[in-house]
C-alpha cells in the first residue's frame, strides 16, 4: 500500500515536470491559419463538433436531414439548447467545451451563448491559435492532409506560408480506401492509372505520392483501416498499401501511421458523426510488422478490446510505436485505464496522447486531461518504485515526461 503523503508529494513533482515539458500533438484535424476557413475555431464550430452532434441527435426533435438543412448558427443553437440547457453537460465532449470557455476567461455560470459569440467575434484566427497553444502548453501539432480535398489541394498549390508549429501528415484514405471512386481523378491530374491496378498504375501512384511528399513535407504517411482488414490477403487495398504507400515510405525514409478499427458510415445520415467501431485483427498487424522490420509504424487502434493486445504486440516489435487514446476512447475513464496499462506494460516507450481535435480550442481540455492522467499514473508508479528504496530525481521525472509528451515521437520518426 502506498503512503498517501508520499503519493501526494510525488503527484506535485510530476505535475511540476509536466508543466515544463513541451507537448507535440501528433494527430489532429486542425489546419494552420494559412488554410483560411479550413481552420475551425469559435463557439459555433465548437458546438458543431460531430461528437456533440451525435449526442444532440439522440434527443432533439429533428431528423438528421432537418438538422443538416439548418445553417451553422441554428445547428449550434440546437446543440446548446439540447446538451447544455435541456440536460446537464456531463459527457466528456460537452464538459470539454465548458473547459474551453473557462480557460479563455468566459463565465460558464452565465450560460450566455450570445456573450460567448461576442467574445469570439472579437478574436482573429492567429490570435486564437496563439492563445490556445499557450493555454494547452502546446509546442507543435500535426495536421491531417488530404490531396483529394479540393479546398485543401488549392491551398497547397498556392505555396502557402505555414505557421512552423503546424506540421503535415499525408493522409491516404481517399487514395487507398476509396480507390474505385478516386482513381479517375488521378487520371484527370495526368497519372496513367487503371482501376484494376494494371499497366503503369503502381509506378504512377508512387509518382503521385512523391509529388505530394515534396509539396507537403509530411512527417509521416497515414491510413485508417476497417476492423475487417486482414494481412496479407492479396487484396487491392493491400497492394496499394504495400506496393505504393509502404514502398514510397521506405524510399523517402518516412514512418507510416496506421489506425485500425473504424467502421465508416454505419449511419450515413449522421455524416461525419456516422462512423462506428469494431475489434481489429492484430495478428494481421503483427504479420505486417514482421514483414517490414525496417519501416517504422505509428499505430492507434479504436476498440477498447484491442488495447491490451496492442501493448503486447508493441513488446514484440520495436518498429511499432503505439499512440493516443483515439476518438471514442478519449474520455477520462478510458484515458486513465489505457495510460495505466501502457505504462505498466511498456514503461515509457509509447506516445500516450494525441488530441484528434477538429476545432482548435479543443486542444485545451484534451491536453489538460492528458496531463492529469499522466500525472496520476506516473505518480503511482514512481511511488511504487521509491518504496523499494530506489530514488527518482526531478531531472529524471522531467526526462521521462519529456519523452512521453513529445520526444518519443520525434525520436521514433528520426527527426531528433
Ligand atoms: O476523431 C475524429 O474526428 C474522427 O472523425 C476521425 O477523423 C478520425 O480521428 C480519423 O482520423 O479518421
Ligand atoms: Zn483523426
């Protein structure tokens, strides 16, 4: 049994260390100010986050179709009324929004949506970005960048000056998962490709990837996978994965981020909020890791049931770096469980948190929770270590926290 005074003292020491170390958020969906309206911020965007829309549509007296007919402001009004006024905002997503308001100095007790709107109307995108980076203790973040998104592609082609705190990640779901829909677009852009991957398709897709790597300078290539993904199986998806994505990653010395476990569009009426979860086959992941020992894989898995197994897989494969509590897992209850399990199974060789935010202010509650659970778990583990007579110095605590909050990522991707 740990002595509570010793534990409290340890919590203070870990908190202090965590407040000093820079944070890198390795996967988000926010954009740098150079991307214009693609950078989402402000109270109406916060209320219209798809996590809150899913919760609202469980109560509200409107069909999804009617909801999508409303303008942004009316949708935000409905989310506010439904989740904050008609019921108490206790879900992680709703409470997180209140944490944003509090951190920005707004009075949550007033419940005055119009005054929150007035506050945000007086901000600039650059100003709000600076402020939230400061509040969240963030040093840099990684965007999710899709060359098939017309708005985004136009920005990249204009040669934007991107705030150096924002890094790119080249997302390949549109290319690989939606190949049938999107290969004609590659043809429009001058690539000699065929639907069944014949002829010059494979070298041409590689040429496309090299082009976008030159343009975006991504830190890694990224792909989400359905729980039904199996490897190897000779499928078109795995050919695109191996012969294009992994081949180019190897040529360019880039790591690959894989995200198994999302069942897309189980309820398409909900649009972005219509995706679900399923248990993945991690034996397939093991076979991939074994086949490509020199490639580095960043992996997060969506189902809770896969988490223990993923930690065991990480013990077998040094070319695997697990990261974050993804999406529905990013609630206090599971962040606590997952951080604990990872630290007990892997020590410090993992990346415990990423935010996945779409609206930039959301980094504030995400990183508050990330720090809190890191503090709780590490304090208990250091206290257990000290009970044996071993002493941990403040410098060592800071070193370990620095690894978890950023340095493990930069080291793993070979940029340290
Ligand atoms: O967390 C989210 O907002 C999801 O909609 C997804 O974007 C997911 O994180 C993904 O990267 O596919
Ligand atoms: Zn994401």
